[in-house]
């Protein structure tokens, strides 16, 4: 995977990965958020428009230089968080696809009462924790609320040129509007902020996680698209489908085993001890466990499950 770095006055620096001859991955902005541009015979698709109109303009400028005469036909927002949607206005002619709960969350986030301003992460190489539900990067210059106009309820398919795109609602997890996007012709699965290469997966208990839906959607995707090999998340580098499946299995066993132990009468402390990462999920220890966030994410996951099954 080729990597280019370029500097802009506005954005400090941007990394661009050539995932394939038709796929460019941009990592940019204060949250190092990923945006991906996919080229087809009939135009471009942008997955996540990053944190500001300025960031989206940079993506557009770079892409137009590389792929002359290609215009953006579709935008897909993986979920409503500011660093994935605040460049939408830069693509006024595109169809903007998101889950049906996304617009109401974007509107709530744009309400000044809910204003939350983010500061830059201290260590720019670490992945920032997910922003809370109602978040607007209120000081973003020139930001204009630009809502999606095609809504996914369960599944949505479209073709552009020679490529097909399949989008599923994952079920409440990181937010209540998380999408998974499959591009079978490229072997790519997009997972938004649900799974990362170097971080344990975690979820927000404030949106009642729909674990049964998670299971059925992931097994449907894996069966229906045997050509998938690479996963692109909302932050960080792409990773293998194998690592995604391992992380997914971790989450599911955490739910199942915590529930079983609770039903058998174990105390919360006993559950936390016996399902420790070291003892039960040793092969995932490398996922940022040495930093403070890995271990606490794991404990947080167990506590969230305990809270949910109370
Ligand atoms: Zn997010």
C-alpha cells in the first residue's frame, strides 16, 4: 500500500494511502479521521466527509488532480459524529446515504445547547476515544448542516459504473446509526468507528447494543461476500478481515460469557477477574492493552454488559 504525505496550512498534515488503483484513503484532521474515495467508470463515491468543509475540500482537490473529470456521485456517512459528516456540504450534487437515525442526531448535535468543543489529542499517534453522542465541533469555520438524503433502514444497495455497493445497518453499538459498507469488487469492508486495527472494540451502552443483530449481519456479510479481505475503519490503518473476525468474536464472547456467569450467580468482581484480558483473551492483549486505554476499554466493556443485563 503506497503512502503519500502532504502538508496543508489548515490541516497540519494529511496521510493518503493508495489502497488499490481505484481506492484512496485519507487520514486527516484533529482526530486523524479516515475518509475514502472510490473511483468507478461513472464517478466517485466518498465514504465519510471528515471533520470540516476545509478537510473535504482538500480531499476533493487531491482526488480531482489524480482522477481528472471524475465527479462525486455518492457520499456515505458511516455514522453521525462530527468528524465523519462535517464535510458533506462540499458535495452538493451527490446523493448522501446514511442510516435513518443519522439526520436527527446531526440536528441535535448542531443545536448550540449541545455544544461540545474538542481539543486535540495530546499524542497525535493514538486513536482518540469516540466523541459523545451529541457533538458538534462548533468552531469549525464555514460549517453548514448538510443532511443525508437517502436513508438506510436495514440494507441498501446501489451500483455505480462497474462497482456495486452494499450497505447494512449494524445495529446500535458505537451510536444508534452505525453502517457497515461492502465493496465486493475491491474486497473491502468499512466498519466506521466500531473496530480498529490497534484498539479493542468497544460500544456505547447508552445506545442499547443490539447483539443479535450484530451476529446476524456479520455472518450474512461473511457468507455473502467471500472475496472480502481488508477492513477500513473510521481511524487508523486498514487491517485484515481475519483480525476483524477475531475482534468481533471477542465482543460476542464477552456478552455471552458475562451473561452466563451472572446467571450462574458469580459476583461482578469474580466476572471481571475471570474474564480478564490476560486470562481469557490473551491473544488480543497486543491491542493497545499496555497503554491505559486497552485494559480500561476491556473492563468498561464488561461493566457495560453487566449494566445491560441487570
Ligand atoms: Zn464516531
